[in-house]
């Protein structure tokens, strides 16, 4: 369940231990991280059982696509080609593993797994933004974009936590019902 969270946490640690990422690497990490969430959201749009989870998935696809559009426009403006790097590659592999796991789930199990992953993922992204990406961004416009999108990630995390709590309550209520 926490593969992607662990992967992003390890990526952050790897960046801290190795040399700091440059702006081109940060751009690749940002684009990849958003794409991972877009891919999970697109799957959840079709597989989620709960209306609220489907609506959350729609929001994830829309918001993360918007961030990617802004990031790519800025990269083009700055003539900054996103540079593939081990962190971006690890994120991509983690996203693919998450999708593979989610594809094997249905109903409430899918909803809970998707939302649990979203909580973990958004927390990990916020940690990476705060500890690695923003501090190492050397271009002021790139740094400003990262700072600008942070509140959306906080809102996504809080929304996912609310969904997580409601799904847990719903599961508990269903278990406590007498036949």
C-alpha cells in the first residue's frame, strides 16, 4: 500500500545524500510526480465505487494536469529541458506498481486503497517540496511555481484524509449492522 510513499521518501533521502537536484531534474521530478497522480486518478474515475472517490479522482486529474501544464510552459519559457534522473524514474516505477495493484481491486477495497495511497503520496510530495525541491530550485520562477502549487497539495492531502476517514467510518458502520 505504501510503495509509492516509501519510494518518494527514499527519493528525497537519495537526493539529500547525493548532490542536490538541478532545475532540469526538479522539472522532471515535478512532471513525473504529477503524471503518477493523473494516471491513478484516471483509473479511479472508472473503477471507484464511491461517488466521492470518483469526484476526488476527477479533481486529481484536473489539478495535476494543470500543474503539469504550468510546469511545462515554464520549462519552455526558461529553455529548461526536464532531465530524467533516478528520482523521477523511481516515481514512475512506483506509480506503475500502484496502478498494477489497484487494477486488481474492486469496490470498497479499491476505494480505500486508492484514497490511502493518495494520503501517503500527497504527504510525501509535500515533504519533497519542503525539504528538497524548493530549497534546491535555483531559478526564481521555478521556485515560485513550486511555492505557488504547494497549497493545492495541502488541500488535496486534507481532502484525501477526509475521504479516508469517511471510508473507514462507512466500513465500520457496515460491520456493526446486524443482519
